[in-house]
């Protein structure tokens, strides 16, 4: 008999099982060709289990991207921006086929738009709420511009099949962060 915690642990693993199944199926089919039924069969779960976690197959990427984004920004203070970027990029490459397909597929803008929105919202929360930096419209615009550049750089890297090594891509992302945003994220005092 499973304890309550084991059941919760198994339930928490289902989204990763679904993402892994989707990743394997993308080796032979495009995202548009893969059905939820095929994903469920590959993940060895029921359709009901799939729909307990996601409304459709595109929601799988939004969930994982959101998870990577939150972990990345939470890690900036403890790891530094470049190391946090490296960890995030490695997370994307674990599911290379999924992300390459999702961002390349004709008409698939929802994951890109989601990435822009969610990451900007999380950046502002960390800077203005968690770190207590005084809100200003000018700083909010700077965050939005930086966020758009960083998301576009990562999407381009993914669309180019992640050919640039992780460490080099992390260096490039490190270069584009404005000093004021770096200070706020890493918890340094402004000078």
C-alpha cells in the first residue's frame, strides 16, 4: 500500500513522464502529428492522468518553461547570473527535441509569448517585491527590454538547434544583462 506522500510523489512525476514521452515521440514525428493518446501510451499513463496536469500537449512546454524560468531566476542570487544561465540552458537541452520543435513549428507563438510574459512577471516580482527595489516606470521598461532580448536570444539558440555550446551561450546572456538589473537580482547594493 502506498503512503499519502508516495502518491503525491508519483503524481508530481507525471508531468516529467509526459514531457519525456513527448521528447521521445518527437524523434520521429512533429509536435502537430503527435496525439495526446500517443503521449499517454508512451508515458504509460491514462488520458485522465494527462488531463489532470495539462489541458493540451502545448501546455506541457509552458509548464516546463515556467519551471525552468522560476528555477533560473531563483538561482541567480545564490549562483550568480552566468551559472544560473548555464543551469537553465542545460535544462532546455535535456528536452532539445521538444523545444526545437515547439519554437520552430509554423504558427507556434504561444510558447514564445508565454516565455516573454512569465519571465518578465517573475523578474519584476523578484526585483520590486522580493528584493525591495523601489518601483519606477523607467526601471520597469528596462526590465521589459532586457527580458525581451534574453528570451529572443534563447529562442534563437533553440531554433538554431542549440549548436552554440552552453557555456558560450551563458556568457552571451551574461553580457546583455544591464548592471542595475544584475545588482537587483544578485542582491548587491547599488553604487
